[in-house]
C-alpha cells in the first residue's frame, strides 16, 4: 500500500515498470516475438562477420607492411637466405672457412660454376666469386659483401662454360698455322677454363682463356665481361698473335707450348 512507502520518496505506480520487462517478474525479459528472433539472429551474424573481416584485414596489413622481410633484407631475413643471418659476417672473403663460405659455393654451383663445395674460401672460390661479380655487373673485388650476397640469391646469371674439348677445337680453328702450340698456350694460361681470373701483385688482373691483361684489354677496347666470353677471348688472342705471328704476349708459357712437340717426338721414337 502507498502508506508503506519510505518517507520522502515517491511511490512509482506498478504500470511504470521498465519497458520490455514483465511487471509481474522484475528483471526478467519476456520471451521475444517470432519476428524479433529473426532480427536478432541477423544482427548477431552481421556483427560476427564484420569482426572476422576486420581481423583478417589487420593481419594482412601487418604481414605486407610491417613483418614480411623484403628481398635482400639484412640479417635475420630468414632461413632461406643464410648469408644474411646473424651467423655470417657482413663480408665473406679469402681465407675464411665455415658454413657461410659453403653457402656461397653452393649458390655458385647452382648457377653452373665449376666449384667444389667444401667451405674453404681458397683461390678457386676467389676466381669464381670474381667471375660471378663480372657477369652480374658488380664491382669485381673478389669478396662477398651485401651486393654480392643479394645477387647470389636473385641474379639469373648462368656460369656454365665451354668444355675443354670445345675450347681445344675452337682454338685449333682460330690458329690453323700453329694449332698445337695455341692450345698449349691456352692450357698453360688458364687450364682451358674460360672463367679463369688471375690477380697480379700490382693490382691488375688477367682474364679468360688466354689471360688477356688489363693493359691489353684496354688496348683492344674490351671489357672483363667480354674477356670471359671464350669466343671473344680466342679472337683477341689471335689478333695479338697476328702482329708478329708469335706468342710473345705469353713468354712464360713457351716451355709448355713446346711440350706437345717433345711428347710427340718421344712417342714416335718408341
């Protein structure tokens, strides 16, 4: 009864119960009508779908803008590029022996280079690294720094070369007057390896089959890249030979050039 209300407070009539609540059962929501169930299900579905789409969008943005490593990234770039890992030094060079060198050799071999994969950065690895740098358009310094590491993983350079048999055949064709001697000179100079590079004590280098020197290369108007092309190298050697019709540009291989004749003479006398 109204007389039982607390003093100083208004007594709300029973008809002022909160909208949507059963006046006879305070705080209990009445069962919704059939149409309301359908609307509520659609609302819940829309909210859940929007949340999922938002979560996927945020994840994709994070992967493409903040977390995915770019090509040629620095250290910690991933297991697929060990040369950029914390376990490898910033520069890999002559005299080093470890798994980082082995990775360099493996990558060179995968590009067709004739090289052993033993983890030892010796003269052969130095020659192959330098040749790769020339073919890839990098500074041919013979050390594996950041640009060379990136190129080893991304460049499409192929390092396959002519076989010794093909080299001999082409040299004989280019030097019909002295085929045996020309082959012997090339063999002495480069072991018939078109990618052979020999550094000199004065900082210059000799290139390719006939080991064309930097000075001769400038004189002939060629480049190191051209000198590593066996056809260009053989033609350049022919041009140098034709000046005086001798192998004066290769004085240290004269003894080796005479070896085939001595062997042939000894064989014919037996």
